[in-house]
């Protein structure tokens, strides 16, 4: 279940990008909404109503990586590294979605 929740979070990674925008910079950013609701007065109700739309059968490699690979091949998505590892010496390893 945790893996499914993590994959759902990755699917909506754009909302997590907003978390990295600090308050002083947020006003300058084109999307100045916060990633979290501002009204927590009824947390139990929010928690009870929250539902993740996770498919019963989800395979990250097939459902995400394969689709990104197809988009890169079709020229619909720039070729960005899917995984970019940098060790403490600054040496880098990059893998594309196709390689993964």
C-alpha cells in the first residue's frame, strides 16, 4: 500500500514543487498557491473525505516509465534524466526512462 501511495505522490509531483518555493519567493512565482489547504478547522472531516484514486493493479515501470519513454521517442517530451545520481566526489550517473 505504501508503494502505491508513493507512486500516486510521484504522479502529482508538480504539487510538491510548490513546497520548495519559500514564502518570500512565492509572491514572485507565477503559481503562488500553496500545496496544502489553509483551513484545518475540520481536519477529521477532511481526513474522512480524502480518497486516493489508486488503480487496483498498478505497475510503475509499465504505467509510468513506459509512457514517458514513448513520449520521449515521439518527441513529445524532452529527454530529461529519469534518475540522476551524483556521488560525494561530484561524479554523475544519468539514466533515461528508456534505460530504466
